[in-house]
C-alpha cells in the first residue's frame, strides 16, 4: 500500500499530462484492489513449533 501512496504523491495533485492522469488513476485503482484483497484474506493460524516438529 505504501508503494501506491508514494507513487501517487510523486504524480502530484495537479497532473500536467495525460500520462500523469492515467498514472494516478492506475495507482488509485491498484491500491484499492490490493486493499480490498488484504481485507478479505483471513489470517492462517499456525501450529505451535513443538506440534509442527512432532507431526
């Protein structure tokens, strides 16, 4: 997420070119999709170390 936020801040608040506008839209969309994916992923419970070694 930090990557997308950094890219958006580099693009600036008032884009000068069509390329910058497309870049901003792309990073906003990708950031939104990654955020939604991360929210939907459930953490996997890991086995305790001793139980994992035994079996």
